[in-house]
C-alpha cells in the first residue's frame, strides 16, 4: 500500500468515531505525519465544536514539527466561517507544507475553495487518495448537499414466509420477529443516524418509543406521519425522551408523491440522515418513489402464515450475514 493511502486509511478509521455526533457536519478524520511517524490525529467533535484538523493540530505536542509535516484528511478543509473558523486558515498559520486530501467537499460554501487557499499559500496539495472510500465514508454529507435530501436507510424485519406483522394481535406493542442481538443492532443504528420515521398505523399498532435503549448513544429525532392528527399525545413517540416532528396535511399534500415532499421538508430542517422503520405502506412509498440509499432487512425464524406482507424490493444485494438464527441482508440503491 502506498504511504499516502496508508495514512488516509487511518483517517477513515478514526473518522468513524464521529458517527452519530457530528451531524449535520461530516465525520472527518485527520492525521499529521512527520518523518514517517504520526505526531497527531483526531476526528470531528460534536456539532458546534472543533473540526478534525483543529483537534489533530492541537494534539501535536511540539508545534515546531508542523513546519515539516504532512497533514492527511478525509475531506477538503473548510475555507469559510461557520460555527468555527476555517480549517484551511489554521493549516496555513502553522505553515504545514503538505496536505493530502481524500475527496473534495461538494458543499457550495467550500467546493475547492479550501484547496485553492492552501495552494495560494504555497502548500503542496494532493487530492483524491482513496477517493471512493472517502466518498463512501461521507455518504450522508454528500447525499444531503448533492441530492438535497437526507441519506435514507430502509429497515424492517420479516418472517421466513414474508410478513412484517401478524394479521391480528392481542396487545398494542411490537410482535418480535428477530432475536435480542438483532434488536440491539437496530438501537446502535438509531444512535448513528439523525432521525427515524414511521407512519400513523405503526404508532397506533405498536406504540414504539423509537429511542436508543440497548446501546449508548444519542436518541434520533422522531418523525411521525400523521395526516389527519389521529395520534393522541399520550403515545410514546410524543414523550420528552427526544424531539418529535409530526408531519400532517397542514405541512404536505398527502395526495401528491409523499416521500418527495417529506425529503424536501427534512432537508429544510437540516436533517442529513434518516432511518425509515415502517410500516409496510410507508416503506413501500419510499421504494416506489426511488428515494432510498440502503435497505437493511432482517429475516427472522417465525412464520405468520398470514398478515402484513413485507415491502417489495429489487436492488443489488451487497452483503448477507447471520445473527444467530436471524439473517441480515443489506441492499444498496445504485
């Protein structure tokens, strides 16, 4: 592996530490190398605080070494004032002579300006090292800015005979199809994404809380489709454990393409990733409007013989794994 790829790979490793906390900012990883030795590294702090480059530079004990170092970063350093000052200015101020960048920032406020500023200062800039891996790493950020919508993950569990819910049940709570380890994984996913969405029927039938309970992390913003204000405020999704956005017919036209309008509304609210958890009608709406990026489908051991059919999905299967008796299939919408 070439030396630049080696250190960008390290940037990707540590950048993942920001998953679920930096949103809507990208989870950037940064490494500083002097004489083939890492002298500083870090990742983006929670939103509103320091970027990865700032944290990495601050981690270097002997700042004099920066004048003969190479800074590696997964995404182009910012050049504008936001919640924090421009990272490109900090790099220039410390006279770091070389910067290696995984991929260019498509954000219109950056989009090559950080690179241009670095080059103008005399810094040697290399762009595009492990570019595809860096773009994949920043998929939520790029989807939000390029497609003007959140990165969308569909998630459901179905029985071996293709149902996501039984025809009838005795209590207003979920009927579990998967085991406890699969359910814990779902809570991990909730902590990683900014929001989670369900429809009216799912709230009424299951009364879910949509929070992170079996994993340590931040609760996602709950988004509930409630066309005609059917849902009373005593449902769990309206408690104080997390913010809830209720979408009714006063915000969007439910007679028009629904997913498109929801995506536009969520983009306006600065939400860059969301899990669609159900029910079947809501999931199928996003599939039919081709507004999704990943689908994570559990297949559990039970059989219902009749009930609510699972959504129909025909796309590229990218992985399949076992969680005890459960099967997890991951699909990608290319």
